C-alpha cells in the first residue's frame, strides 16, 4: 500500500500560521523600576510544529534584553517549551481555530513570562507530583514539574488557563 502524501493547501489558504510578534516599550513600569519595561508579545497558533520557533524568538529577545545566557539558553527555553506544549495540547485541545498568547515583561528585577491559552483552564494544585513512586512511569505532570524547577516563581490565574513564570536577573 503506498504511503499517503500531504496534499498542497489551496492557494487562498496559507500553508502555515505565522507567528505574530509585537515588541514595544511601555512607560507603565518607569515609575516603579526607574526604567521603561520592554514588553514582547507573540501569538502562537495551536500547532506543536511552531513551538521551537516561538521559543527561539522569545529567547533571542530576552537574551538581548539582559537575561543571563545560561538562563536564556536553557531555563527559559525548556520552561517556555513546556508551557506552550501544555497550552496547545491540554488548554486548546489541539484546536487549530485557537491560539496561545505569550507575553514577556522585562524590567529591572527580572523577566515575567505569561502564557495564556483559550481553553477552560485547570487546577494546578490537582496535578500530582510525577516523582512519587506510583507516578514515576506516567508521563503526565512532568512539564509543570520541570517548569517549577527551572524558574524562580510560578503562578496561575484563577481560571487556570494562564501561567506566569518569573526569572530574576542574576
């Protein structure tokens, strides 16, 4: 039996959903921190194929804005990859009509990385510890576990469809 080949998209439809990046300087943080904040926004389509590209874009901007190279090259990349994958798979249920919003606020104390999906949310306290003996062979819960180990602080909105990961400047 021959292997089915992907069919080309009609000319009116793009072959992929591009990332939308918006970088702006905000005056909101000037009074509190003594310098302007930098806000980076990226709208990510619900497609696991674009996670790496979205992480690269965000990490480059964070590195250029003063995030320590080790934190930008490892901690941020892994934590953001896990948050995006969770948002795409569990939050948006792989629904291509939905997207994930990534917003990074860079200020003198550090970097706050917000990831919000369009899903119903979840209770992060209900996610069991994947290192417990009876859960060690189960794949669920590992992403959140990694995120908590790699960033300085993690919080969720009340609905449970947005995570904020904070990395402090060294």
